[in-house]
């Protein structure tokens, strides 16, 4: 069992965090163990206050301490204390985790919105189809009764010319003429080129 390292105050024993960090930079695993014991509590406290999720705070604390092990050689005592450097690393890592979680949440929200919203082309096609149907209805009202009945039976009910003639009790030639005249009128009314 390791003896705890106390930072600051008259009860401090052993090397201070700056010395420990310099020894860690040289690969001293025992120094890292002592540094770990000294700083893991404050690092966990900071990450917990930022993340509010205990499991994520513990995970980020481990990531921070691994980063301290890997990048100890970058610590510059002339720029501040070892504890300040470690806490800055912890703060940055926790903020990165918060931002990452927020970005993931934002992406999921956008994806959910997109899945509920029809594509632009779908909406356009629906509007165009509705307008065309309305225009066809308006143009159908311009036909004579016989033309309208012939077109409706042939094109909307799928009847052959012969069946239309039988249903309307008219000669086949008369039905063909009425259909042709009705379709020409529809084409003109709708503004479709010949």
C-alpha cells in the first residue's frame, strides 16, 4: 500500500507535484503512482462538476491521467504549477466531452427532424399534382356532356372505345370523334403544345 502524498502545508511529505511530474516525464512509474494518488481526487471533482454524470466523469478522469503520463515532458514549471497544468488538462478534456455530447444530441435532433419532414421534391411533386388535377377538372367542365362522358369512361375508367360506345348506346365512329374532339379541347384548355 502506498503512502499518500500531501500537497502544500506543513504536513507535506515526499516530492511535490512539480518534482513528481518531472520524474514522470523521465518514465518513473512510482512517481506516476504518487502523482496519481495526489491529483486523482481533485481531477475527479472537477470533471464531475462539469459533466454531472459520474460514469463519464470517471472515464474523463482516467483519460486525463493517461494524458498526464504521456505528455508530462510538456509541462513547463515556468508557466505555472503542476496542479494548475493538470487541472487545465482536466478542464479542457471535460469541456470537450460536453461539446461532443451536445454535438451528438444536435445531430440526432436534426436527423429526427429530417425523417419527419418530407423531402423538398416530394412536396413540390404533391403540389404540382394537385394543381394539375384541379386544372384537368376545370378543363373537363368546358367539354360537352357527350365528350365528358366519353373521356371519363375511356381514360378514367379504363374502358375500350367499343365498351364506351356500348355503354353510351352510340356508334363506335361517333365515340371516337367525340373522344378526339374532347382531347383536343382539353389539350388547348391546359395549354399543352400539339
